[in-house]
C-alpha cells in the first residue's frame, strides 16, 4: 500500500500538533489542587 503525499503531510501535521499540545502542558506553574482557603475567600468576596 502506497501513501500519497497529501496523506503523508496530514499524518505528519497531526503528529506534530499532538506532540506540541502534549509539551505545552510542561512548565505550568502553581498548585495542582484547589487550596482549602479558596472556598473561604470566595464566600467572603460574595
């Protein structure tokens, strides 16, 4: 089975975009949980 050029370019584009989206999550700062004080601050601001 032979792959034509447009199909190869489409596969390459999907792979590049997939890897880019996975790497975009790297380097995110901040806590990965909701702090317990966040609920209290939210209630006080209302």
